[in-house]
């Protein structure tokens, strides 16, 4: 592909298919680089995202929509990664 793009967390991790995430991690590892995977707390919980001051504001609705995309598959992707790759902490990887 020749392009760099984020795959390890947030909306990218939720929206991209598993095979693409796996391919990206394998490529990084082959080049000697660790992949960094991160997640937001709301991505782990598959329940509805609650907004206290919810209004009919278009921006709020758009944010709610984008943050809900792919959350139903998030846990499955994490479990598959844990089965297929070796993980460690940032502290250990970078000797902090």
C-alpha cells in the first residue's frame, strides 16, 4: 500500500476489519516495531453511550454516531489479538 495509517485504537480499531488490523500489526512486528493498541473506556462497554446534556444538536448526534460505530465487534477483536499476538506493557517495551 505504501501508506501509513493508524490501526491500533479508537475509531480506526473499531471500524477497520480485523484482517487489516492483523496485517498492520504483523508488518510493524516484521520491521522490528511494536504495535501500540489502546482503547477508550466506552469502547469496552457495549451498552448505549449516555450523554447527560443530550440535545438535538447535530454535532452531538454525529459524535454519538461515530463513537458507537464498531463497538459491538470490539471485544471480539481484542480477544483475537490476545490469542494471536504477544503483548506487554509500554513500560516493559520501552524500558521505562
